């Protein structure tokens, strides 16, 4: 039975708050389409990208690799599927040429190369044998998304060098107003190389290698690559490189992450080596990398990196770009089902209004996490509990609701009628939010003295009790008993607002959400009260409650200024 507001807030009075572990509200994700490969063994979803418009409709489209796909009876040739970001209709299929080449092992949507106003497609085939008959030299291909025509090709020259192991859309490294490409050959000459090519004409801009060169022939430099915003303030976008096999310690690998300059010199701006110990633990950082934004507000971008199997039961960690210190870690979760490493991490647009992009980490379960907190495990704001998910990618906002979608891939996912074809799920994050109406973000002693708050929560919260909480101190995460995070500094105003329920007039700070998860709260302030508060700022956040009286979801924090 639904509790009345009065009953519920007797329970709220015994909340226990603590220092915030994560600045993020609980998030729910709505399941969208599930996409499958065509046949068993395709490994559909091994690689994914969604950072461009390939059909000209203004919506980001999806690029899905299936490197195990057989073509004309030849196993492991590989294929890449372009899918509409609107309805998942197939735009095109690209196929490899060589048996066992794993065409589609890496994919990226890149800037328009052939000047047809559509973004184009970069594909890695790291096991291709195309140069001088040497095995697994690897190849990288650029295709027109409109016609499927091959626009550019690069073949590796080193046996088992695996050119095309990783590809990525870079920023504008050479400042010609066209985004460039990053390509890796992590096993070239038993060391590895990373290359940056011009997105305008395909010319080589940079060649990067591990620094200092290892005397131990540490393979794997460039196992993953990613762009990162201008790291050193020189106006050039820079390059992230992972090297999970670096840092050899009696057979254990601490791993290493680099940031290289986008300047023509390509110098090392940052390097972090993971730790190992005598208890057979090793972080193995560098299996995947992503720019994490400035998560600790020190003015320098930070780094999200995936870890390996021996990594202290951690799936990933956040590293300070300022000094290399560990800002946070992500606990390994769920059954990793033989997953050797976290090969893919990403960030997506800020969902919960805390000013930083959300982090997404697979490794069995998929976890979405918010702001980092120094030396603390991260508290997920959403978890997809399942086995086998290995790849993640942002997917834009396909339904126009203001929330970014998310692609998660399991290359061994099962289609019952076909077997392990691989699969990709599309999820739509939803977060209860709080907006101001009528008076905007202020009230005034000489003007409107009523603050009206419009609440919009997921439809799953329909019929739930909502409550509006305030703070005169500020916005900062507070974890409550249920584990939810309320983005307010709890103070006397918080205590006062939660004790007002059901609320004497002229306040309406609680109630029941309607069928669509919507509600309204409001406060009317006497003239004398506002005069005494002119120049002050207050913060408000809405929460929904479970039938047991625990906080389920919390909105963003909205500031309210008191004007003369």
C-alpha cells in the first residue's frame, strides 16, 4: 500500500547521511532495440562507434563490427554494419577480403573525407595478410558511407604487427579544421607503433612509440587509442595511448597509459605506470582508455582506463591528468565469464547535471558511473546486470529526449535460433530532473514571490511520493541510507524542508507523481522574508521514495537566487 506523505516523512527523519562517494543521482535506463549478428561466430558487437552522421538526417548513426563473420564460405573475413541512429535500419554492409583478417575488429566513424557532406568509415583488419605475403601485417581501410567506395587504404609492413588493432577519430591535431585519425600496430617490431593521419588528405602526421623504448620487448603499445582534449594548453588536440603489457614485474604487467602531444614533435606529455606487487596482483592499466574530462576541477583532463584480470578486483580506474594520482576505481562486478581485460571504456554526455560526463565500464556487468572521488570506489548510478558485455560506445540522442543513448556489446551473445552471433543492446538513460517555471531561477522582493518547481521523473516512478529538499549551503553529493545520492549539502534548511511535510500553506513540497512521472512543487514567500534574504542563493533537489520510505531517485540540484 502506498504510504501517505506524512507517514513517509517520519521515516525520512531518520536518514543517515555521509560524505559523498559519487556526485550522481540514481539513473534508470530504458531498454531499446537489441541487435544480433547474422550467424553464429560473427562476433557482432566486438567493436562499435557512433560519433557521426552517415545518412544526412542529422542523427548520429551506429557502426558495428563483426570480425568473425564468414564471407563466401571463408571464415573470419569480417564485416561492418552501418545502421541508422533513428530506427536501426541497415544503411550498408562492408565486407573484408581475406580469410581470417578480422575486418571490423576496430571501427570508427570519421570526418567527411570525400566532401559529400557525410561522415565516413574507418575499419581495422589487424590479421590481414596483405603486404609481401607476411602473416598478420594488418590493414586499415577508409570507406565512403554513401557509396561503400574504398577511399584510402594502408597495409602493415611488419609480420604479426597487427596494423588496425585499434582505430579512432582524433581531434583536429594539425589544426586544419578537419578531425584526424589514430591507427595502431601494437605488435610491430615487438614494440608497437601508433600513427596519426590527416583527416583531410590521409597524410601521415605523427608516428608515436613507447618512451623510453623498453629493453624487454614489451609488446602491446597502442593496444588502445583515443583522442583527448588539449592536455597542455597549446591549442592542439592530443592523443591517448594504452600499453597494457608495459611495466614487467616477474611476468606481471602493471601496464602504462600515455598522453602524446598533437604537435609535430609528438612528445610525451604524461605517462603513468600501473602497480604490481608480490601477491600476484597487477593493475594492467591501458587495456582501454578514454578521456574522462576534468573530474577533480584542477584544470587538467583526467583519464579513464580499463584494467586486466589480475587488477586487484578492479575493472577500471580514473587517473589524474595533473599528477598521475589515483582519483577513483571501479570495482569489478558480476561474472566476468573469462573476460581477460576491460577492452572498452567510454564516457557519455552528462546525464545527472553534475557538470562531468558519465563513465561507462563493462566487464561482465556494465556500470555507469558519475563524478570521481579521490581514493574511493565508484558508486554506479546504473548497472546492466548480465554476463559477457565487453564493448561500450556512446550513441547520441536518437529519440531527442535530451538524454544520450548507450551501446553495449556482447560478441558472444546468443540469438536462440542461430547461436552465438553476438549482440548489441541500445539503452536510453533516464533521470528524474527538476526545472523552474514561472519565476525562472530567482524570486524577488519586488517581483514574483512564488517559486514553482516542475518535476519530471521516469514513468516507472508514476504514483510515487515525491519530496522537495533544500540547502542553504550548496550542491554536493550526500549518500543516504538507500545508497542513493542527493546532490545537496545537508544542513538546517534540508532538515527543515523535510520536516514540513505534508506542508502547511503557502508551501507544497511533497505529493504524488502523476501517471507520467510528473509533479509540481511550489513555495510562496512573504515580502518581509524575501527582504531579509536578498542576495542569498539556495539549492533544491527533488527525490522520489519507495513504499518503504527510502529514497529511490534524486533529481539534479537547481539554484534559486533571491533578488531585490
